């Protein structure tokens, strides 16, 4: 690629770059388009928000200043270094927010002024040699109402960045208006870090596999385009317009319901509908169109402003006798493959296919499609609220771009098209056909494609049975004797610290306690003092005073035990707040309960204590159904999140399936959880993978020892026979009955769940978390879950090694992600 950049003009006295990074493939593509079409605005994005309430121009200016200072991508300029495009991060950059007063204008004149303001910032090219490829203008309509217009260049901004920007502008503006502190967490990394990681991934074996996938998939793919009303104009001179069609008010709810019922993603339903609409319009059975992929596979990337988006080509073949259900199944398979290999750069796909370039056509695709909720989190920030408004595309990038977007106000199909090629009537007719086909996909999926007309049929949905009610777990005793010297001595023995460091309100986990030590503490108290402290009571108040208060009265009967699950409350929350249910290993999740910021969220744990209950696969399914009944009764209609580590994640998956159909959303979070077929790999591969995992673990703990993060005892315990050596020499206590029972349950679940592949895909929202114990090459296949989970399931990294991630910094990332997703679900988005 040949590019030319003029030297960057001086921005300030400190304009020397503080960091230089290679451009990502996504950035390089947009830089190439800038070179190919000088002065184009097709790579500009425009965003419009309404601000209702009390917020001033100075509050918004302050917010943008903070966001620019926070995100290196907005302090970046682009240059060539030895012929290679690079991004240079500057120490500062300035952007002034414009202000337009339209308060004295009538509504029509005010609307016109908004359009003028939008055109002034979004229909002007950006100078990529200067930092901060972003502009903003605030149009004041009334003292308590304004419209904020933002324009940004795609080289530093994408659709997902809208969500990040909205959240941070709201938080910083609110803090400035009230004199408070913005509730914004420090960024774990910057876009330049992603650029370096991206370069490493493209040099890995996975990149070769992804390239082979796309070459095979698209080798003979057609170039699907609408029959034009006029001949093509050169790409750089195209003119665009937009047509909007409102969808049925209940479309969003029906899409979600159909996806859950059929075990597919909402996006796959839309892909199928568009493929059928294009096939019937153009009289072909082989359809290809493009879609943008968010491409943020790591949870740390979700907090960044930058361009991560990649274009993927979706190809579907429709058999002559296919039904709509058949097309949906094919769409799900196509979407899954695209997501699995979606990080392979689109330009590399184009080059590998080796097709002749046509100066009047965009490579590979003429039609683009997306289906999603709007990116902005529509919410209140103190004295004002942010709401999303439809915006105009500054210019078109393809012949036709169809976006089916959901807002709180409803769903709308927005169609940007080339006015030099198409009449508006043709585009509107295609849009109506798409919505009509989508209605039929939802209501009559067994309809043959060949028999479709423009009308869809509606089917009534059978009412769902109410979840059975189960008795609540009794609360532990609320009071008891004062802390005794003997109880303090037990704490000191278990923690290995002097007794004088332990006070009545000393927190067990702050003193260095963890899950294994907690089990030993409870066992020692029962053995030496003759009374049992319930796990839930201990986690509610993990102090000597809390344990003493939880001691049951002498005449008090033992608490009733929920059979087969032990139910523990880790965080009370409120009766209206979301419910997080953790599966087994309750001590791993005490940090989750502490890390959540929303006081309404309730956290509970369901644990199995008897391995005999896990007799076979049928028994496990019964256990999952019993857990689902318990959860449905406790949650009612409020949002629920299920979380489990490793094999407990597989159990959480079964419970989520058993909950499918309840009145209320379910979010499934699995941590280091491989799909059961993964354990059925060939024996040699299992051994190699196991050895590689042990080597990575040993290297990690050795490095921690060198850094002084762990002592000799912990390092020896991390080595295979080290734990047995420490027990034999008296440096570690032998496993307690509770520890042995927990291990037996875990091993039994591995044996039973690892031998049976799930037969029914799960269609609910799912998050796959992975720790440092997993290999980078395993991420592409979603740890064996491809085809069993929604195609848009994301991968999120937790810092730490396997269970250690839940007792260290990784638990904060888990808490933040779950809290964010639950808040979005509760808000209807």
C-alpha cells in the first residue's frame, strides 16, 4: 500500500509524541481509504444525543477534556515511519465544544439549525496529521434541553466507542456540575497496547487458520447487489440518502423470545430475513453481504475508545425447498463461523481471494447489514439524562447499508443508499419486504421460502407455567457469646499469624485467608469448640465476632438443610434488585459480593455437598432443574446472572437451560469452562495439553516467587507433589472432611458432565470468561462452545490463574462486567 503524509503541524509546545505504536489493520484500512479518496467524509461518524435537564456548556466541555486526556486514541496523530503507517500519541490535545443558541427559534427553524450544526462538523474531513479526530457542538433548545452532536473519524472511533463516550461524558459532566468525583474506573490499558497485542495475534497460528476459513468460504461467493436504476458513479463521488421505516412496537421482545426458543441468536434471525428478502428481490439462491463485528474479545477492551470493528462477509445458500427455519439454521452456522474467525482483517481476506479490483465497486460486498440495540446507554446522570437520537450518515460507504436498531422508543430500520444508482422507491420496497419476511420468520418459521408473500401470520404464544415455590433457607442465629480466647487461637493457628494481630472485627480475608483456609477454620471450630458455624453466616461476617454471633443456642435445632442444594446468601441486596447465583465453591465468590457497587444486587451460592447425588447425567439434569426451581422462586421476574468456574460453569449452563422460559432475563457467565466434548479429545492431545498447562502454571508461580508475591511454602504447594510434601513434614494441615467432600463433588461432576455433550443450544445472553491458565489458541473456538451458545457470545479475560483469579484482582473484573450487563438488562437494553 502506498501512502503519503505531510509532516504533522505543530499542535503545542509539547507536541513531541510520547508513544509510537504500529497502526492496527483496522486503522490502516481507513488510512488507505483516506489516501484513495482525498477529502472524503465517508469515514466520519456522526452521533446525536439529547440532554434533558440541567447541564451547562462548561460541564460538557470539561467532560470532553477529561475523556481526551483519559484515552490515548483521542490524542493520536498518524504518520509514516520508514514507509509504515504509525500512530503517535501526544501528551495533550485540545477540542473546543461549539455552542449554538436556538432557544428563541420556532421548532422548524430549530430543527434546521441542528442540521446546519451537524453538517458543519460531520461533513468536513479530518486532518489525520493532527491529534483528536473528534468534534462536538451543543445546540441549546431550551434552558433544560439541548442536543449534543459529535463527529469522529473511524480511525479512532467505532460504534462501541459511542457507549464508552456516552458513559464517560455523562459521568464527568455530572461530577463537574455537582462538584463531585466522577465514578469512572482507571483504564486497564490503552489502544496502543491493543495494537501491539493485535500484531502478535496476526503472527500466530490462529491467523493462518482464519485465513484458510475465509478463503474456502468465499472462494466462489457471488457479488450480491441490487438491480440498479442507473449506472454506477465512481466510489469517491457517490451521494447518499436515508429512508427510515419503523418496525412493530413489540419487535424486540419477539426477537428475544424467538431466539431463546430456537436456540439461535437474535442477529441470526435478522441475517436469515435479509438473505431471503435479497434472494426474492434478485431471484438468486446464493447471497453475500457484509456486517461489522465489534471485535472486542477481551473485557478490558470494552472500556476503550478506539477502532476495533472489522468487516465480515456473510454468505448463505438457500435451497429450493428450504423453509425459513432452514435458513435461520444456516444463518446461525454462518454467523458462528464469522465470529469465530472475525478478527482476521478484511483487507487480508480481499487480498487472499485475489479478485480483480473494480474502481466502481467496494470489494466483496455491496450491501451491509447490522442489527442491535443502540450503543448509547440511555440513562440519567444526576440532574440530566442522555438519550439517543437518530443521526445522518455524513456519506455512504456501500451501495446499501441497512441498520435495524432498537431504542427505548422502539425499533427502526434505517437504510442509507446510493442515490446515483437507486430510486428511493426501490429501497423502500426492499425495506418493507425485509420487515415482512422477519415477521414471518418469527411467527411462521415452517413457511417455505418459495411460498412467501408480503404478509406474515401471527401465532399466539402459550402461557408459561409459574415456577414452583420452595421454602427459604433459615437465617443463622443473630447473636451469641463474645469472642473467646480459644476462638482467637483457632484463627491464629489456621492463618499462621500471632493471636495479638487478631481482633474481634478482624476480617478473615484481609488477614490472608482464602477458600481452603476458610474450610479449615470452620472444621477446626466444629472439632475443638463443638459447634458449627454455617458457611453463609461466616461469609456474611467473616470476623471472630461474626462467628461468635453465629453460634447456635444450645437448645436450638440444626438449621433445616435444602436438599439437594445448600443455599447461602453472600450479599443481601434488595427484593427488587438483580440476583447473582454462584454455583459451588462459595468461598471463591466472597470477593464478588464485596466488589459490586450497586447495593440492590443480591448474591447467593448454591452448593452440592454429597457426591452420591451426582450418579449419572440424568441425575445431574434433575439437580439442575431443582436449582432452577429454587432460583425462579427467589428471583421472581428480576434479572438473574448465573456464574460458575470450570465444571461448575457447565452446571450453570444446565441450570440456565432449565430456567429458559421464566418471566425474567437470565445471564450466563462461565469461567474457564470448556464444553464437555473438550475432555473427549484424543489421549495424546489431552496429555500434551495437560503438560503444557502445568508448565505454564509452574512458570507463573515461579515468577510470582521471584517478584516476592508468594513465599516458599506457597510456591512449593503449587508444584504437583509439593502439597503432599508439606503435609508429610507438618508444614501444612491435612485436608479436612469438608475439603475432601468438595473435591469429591468436583471430581464426580467432571466425570459425569465431561462424558456427555449438550444436545440443545442455549440462546440466552452468555459471557465466557477466561483466565491466564488458558491458551490464546483456545479462544477462537470459544472453548468448544461454538454452536452451543449464541453466536455473539463474547470472551472476557480475568487476571489471575484459574480459581486464583476469583480470589485476586480478577474478581473485580467479573463483578464489573456482571454489574454492567445486569444494569443494561434491567434498563431494557
